[in-house]
C-alpha cells in the first residue's frame, strides 16, 4: 500500500463529490487535502492523476494547518450548483468554501469559512435547488443549517438558521422534499421530516391566526407541509 502523498495516491480517501460533469473531488483524510480529478465521470480512468489539490501547496505535501489554504483532517465534502467546494474541516472546527473548484489552482484560499456553532464538523451537504448548507457536527451533537452561499455573502451573517439535536452526527443529506437524513454515532440513520400545519378548511384560519381558532374533534381540517410546496399534495 502506497501512502506517500502524490497526484495518484491517497492516504485515507473519505468524502466524494462530483463537480457536475467537470470531475470528481475526493477528500484525503490523512494527507489533509482534497484532490480534484478532472473529466466527465464516464471518462475517469484507473490511476488517473489529480489535477488540483486543495489544502496543500502541491501534490507531495501532507502536513495539516489552520490557514485558509490549509486543512486538518477533512472528512465529508459537497459541491453546490456553481461548483463551489464545501469541506468539513474537522480538525479546525469549520467548513471551508472554495469558489469554482474545477478552475482553482493548487493551494487556493477558501473564499469563506463557517465556524459559528461548530466544534467538530464531520458531514456537509448542499441542497442543489435551494443552496441550503447542512453540517453534521459531532462535537456539538447537532446538525446545523446555514443559508445559501449568496445569502451569506449578501447579509454577512454566517450563523446557523436551524438546528437539529442528535447524538454525534457523522454524515448528512437532504432530499428534494426537504427531508433531512442524519447518520449518527448511535449506529442509525435518523430522518427529519418538515413539520405539518393545520387550517380550518371552512374559513382557512390557522392556529397562528389572531384570534385563534383551535381545532376540535369533528372539525373539517386541511393539513399542509411547511416544507417544499406540494410535498404532501
């Protein structure tokens, strides 16, 4: 087993993410880096050399660090619809975001970091439709949601806008309906569904309307999802 850092070898490959049809990104846990293998997924070949490295100045370096162009034990990674690379930089307690991964150079600096509420992030997922950023943080026993990248830049507020408490979450994903799936250290996958709200089907007054009309047995009621429109028809 060859574990020396090169463009064709990895010490402990961990996370995978496709940058559209531009290529494959792989996090290399023990070499504190992420490698980019260029090419259409159907054209990737065995022993292909990586063309870009993130977290290191070159393909042969492997030391960890805390700079914006360094990493320490990166785990899961994700890519958004604009080919930005998101890295759960576990050892540094942050998520690194790199612009336009397929066009970056070796040792590029992250454009933005997420640190608020994070202690030891392991998983990261970006919803390609909404841009929402979900982070599984085992150190805080929670999964945190952050606004889309453009909203983060526009508001300058980098804090989480939702939190799901869980036992040492390790990986996270969100489906097209807004359901969140969390793999945690209790040897399970937990599924969080968007909440339901109720309306009086006669006058469409809800429970949060003033004055309030609470539901009662026998009342004709409409239920709807607070998640993606049309989720429950």
